[in-house]
C-alpha cells in the first residue's frame, strides 16, 4: 500500500479527505501531504487511512441496502 494507491482509492470512491481524516485521526493537511508524497507516511498511518476508507465504503453499502429495503433511492445523494 502506497500513498498513491490510497489517494487513488479515495478519489475513485468519491470520498472527501476530511471524512477520512476524522476516522483516521490525522489532520487534513497531513493527509494532503501524504497523498502528494511531500512526506512519507508510516505503515501505521497508511493502514489507518486505508481502514477509514474501507469503513466509509462499508457504511455506504449498508445505507444503500437499508434504503433499498425501505423503498428509497439514494440517487443524487452524496454519502
């Protein structure tokens, strides 16, 4: 796992950096510096960032299932 793959995963998923930072326990400025490879992240930091992205993706999937079960559409909503 590298800073570039982390950034690509986050951007592809349409996840804002601030959401990742809140879950990973790092500042937005630090995430930005890591993603742009201005600083080298520790393996622990990369793991926390990746785990935060995965948690957001799982939460989105769960919300989509709940919405479908309730007959609702999440189309157009940014989650």
